[in-house]
C-alpha cells in the first residue's frame, strides 16, 4: 500500500511536469505564431502604404512632366516663368530642365542656359525614352542626394524634360518612426540605392541584408525595399515568458487537481463527508443455544464509481494515509446512530465486536474515542468487544498497560484471526484476552483435509485450559458447526448462521423461525 502510495505521488509529479512542459511548449509556440502572423501583416501594410505613396507621388510628377513637354518647343524666355511656377508647386522638385538635342536649354531655377546634358548629369542617358537614377547631389545642392528623372518628348525625339527631385528620405523616415516593426527602407533606381542606412547614395549591391518586403513603383524603374526582422526579440521574450507561465500554471493546477482531488487518501475523507461508508452486522450465536449473543460490526464502502470496495483494501489504505483515526471515529458515529435499533434486536449485554486497526490502537486519541463511543451508546446495555489482531501487540509494554486500562474501563478484548500471525501462543500467555476468534482458515479445514483437525484441536484445548472464551469464524456448514460444538467452542459466526447484514436486513431477519439466531 505504501509503495503504491509513493509511486502514485511520483506519477502525479511526473504527469504534472509533463503537462506543464507540453503546455509551455504549446502556449509559447502559439504565441510566437500569433506574433509572427501579426508582424507579417504589419509588413504587408507598410509595403503597401509605401508603394501607394510613391506611386501617387511619381504619378503626379510624370503628369506634370507630360504637361511641360510642349514647352520644349518654345523659347526659354517665353516659358521660363511657367517652368518656375510649376517647379514651385511640385512637391520636392528642385528644378525642371527643358532639353533639346542633348543640351539643357532652360531651367526653372536659373532660366536660359546651354549646357550639354552629358556634362551636367553624365549618369542620365537622354537617348532613352525614360531614365531614372539617383545622384549624390545637384550643382546647386551638391551635398543633398536627388533623383534624376529624364522623360523624352513623346512627339519629338530630340527634346525632353529633365527634373531633379529631393531624395532625402524625410517622408519615409517620418513614416518609419511611427513603425518600430522594421529597421530600414531603401529606394533603388538604376543599381543605386538611397536608404536609411547611409546618408549618401550607394551601389544597391552594398545593401546588407535581404529585404523583408519589396515593391516596384508604377511606370518607373524604381524599387522600394523594407528591411526588418521576422522575429522581434521582445516578442520572443514575451512568448517564452507566456509559455513558461502557462506551463507553470497548468502544471501546478494539474498537480493540485491530482493530489487534492484524486488521491485516495482524500477520497476517504470525502467519502466520510458524503456518507459513502456504512456498516453491516454479522450475528454471533451461542454454539449450543444458537441464539444471537452479539454482532461483529464490519465496515463497507460503497464508492460511486468503483462500487463496493472491500475493507481489507481501504482499511490498509486509511492506515497508510494516517486516516484510520477519523475513519474509526466515523464508524463509531455510524454505530451510535444504529444503537437504538440494535437495542430492540439484541438482548441486554449483547456483544458489539468492533475491529480496531493497529494504528488506531496506538493513537493518542484512542482512549478518548472509546469513551466518546460509550457515551453515545445506551448506558449499560451493550458489551463492547475490541477485536485486535496479533500484529497489534508488537509493542509489548504499551499493549499490556493499554489492555489493563481497557479491562478497567469495562471493555472486553478479542484476539482476532487467531492463528494467522506468528508466535501466537506466546501472546496467549502474555496478555489477558477475553475471547479468542479462531481464524476461518482453521474452520474451513474441518472435514476437508483431515477428519480430525489436530492444530485446531490443540488450540481449543489450550484455550480451555487458559479459560478463554472461543469464537469460531467463517462457519459455513452444519458439519463444521457440529464439530466445533463437540469440541467445546463457545460461539459461532459465519455464513451458515448469517451473512453480515445491514441494519434493515437484520431487523427483517429478526424473529423469523427459519433463522438460526433469535433473541428469544
Ligand atoms: O467482511 P469483511 O470483508 O468486512 O472483512 C474484511 C476485513 O476487514 C476483516 O479482517 C475485518 O476485520 C476488517 N474490517 C472490517 N470492518 C472493519 C473496521 O471497521 N475497522 C477495521 N479496522 N477493520 C475492519
Ligand atoms: O475481522 P475478521 O477478519 O474476522 O472479518 C471477518 C470477515 O470474514 C469479513 O470479511 C466477513 O465478511 C467474512 N466472513 C464472515 N463469515 C464468513 C464465512 O462464513 N465465510 C467466509 N468465507 N467469510 C466470512
Ligand atoms: Mn473481526
């Protein structure tokens, strides 16, 4: 029993740890997945917003440039004021240049001019219909990077509009400052990149890691890249913490539920509260008269799911759990409740045999518990007989004084299951018993193994010499009863006389002539 109890404890601990670990893993990874999904969504939104912003911006700019194309056919002096005002109203535009035959002829900033484009912006190829590149600076703002956009006139191949645009990342930096989910942005045109990683344009190949999202801008060789980590360390930390917390909580909960709710020890306590224990009474009759002289009280447990649990199992368990004292006290209460009814059935002086567990016998509360029982029973009616097994008497000195006390208080003592333990004969000499209950193993043997039962014979002779009153347990046949009678056994108990009965059944059986035991 003890072994089972401890291995159960270990099992509970193991299950709780396992559950805790599994829940921790599950909760942690679910949290991670949620974060990951959220992040992916945020990146999608960011790149989508950026693309929309840039599409709009460059779309408008291309629109303006288209409107400027006809001006390339006019003289600079005629159109320079319009050029200037267009530049002023175009966000971020530094200058518009009207180009003819590869020469810049008119500038929104400086008016009339005649400078070859190759000299002004060698990076731009005016033979293309459209070209976009990133410059480290323009003649007027050499330190400020700019986009250089060339759009050839759709009508006249030798003319076109060139524009330089502030490429400072201000709008995107502002944008990014609101979003701490990503670490950088880069705009790439013609293999040159301008990014939040460097104040100057640099070759796109120098950008360190691969972008987490990328998008192309409508109608232009321009790409926008967003950089960031799929995993944020604070998210990982949070997920870990979450996992650990959930795991700890569920592990503890599991441990609590398993220990407090499911441990059989607790079951005994709760079974007491829920009234699942009840008692049955097995009549003990005088061997000659066959009249009832007393009953042995036997406890039963009707478990709601496990059904009837035999006392051998739960008594041992209650002992191992240190619950035998409350259990026996409960038994005493049950007996006390039945006492008035028993009084009607049994003659005065009838014996109530109560099994006492060794652990209870040695408990401090034992004497007081017995006194409590006596005080709950009708005064001077029943004779209480404490049924004690041989193994209870290992502590000799304590047992001797206890037995003296019991006798002094008017209790009788029966040695139960006599013959099943060892050194039984020594005990007979050492202690003063009132009854000797012969184990049903001996009674069973009557008439089966040998015609005479030498051991039982010897025990009975000894008992007679020591003037001990004998009770035979487990009498199942007439033959056994006859043999026991002939050998001077005083009382009989067993299925042949009556099975253990509930109080109701005992009342029912009372007084019926076909029953062997009657009170009259
Ligand atoms: O008939 P039954 O199966 O009840 O008996 C099985 C064993 O349980 C017997 O050895 C009997 O002594 C023991 N037993 C039955 N009821 C009690 C009880 O109330 N207290 C103790 N300590 N043992 C009991
Ligand atoms: O306390 P003790 O160990 O004596 O408990 C008596 C036990 O013997 C109980 O379990 C009871 O149900 C059982 N019992 C009583 N009479 C008989 C009987 O005639 N035959 C058998 N096999 N068991 C019996
Ligand atoms: Mn008994």
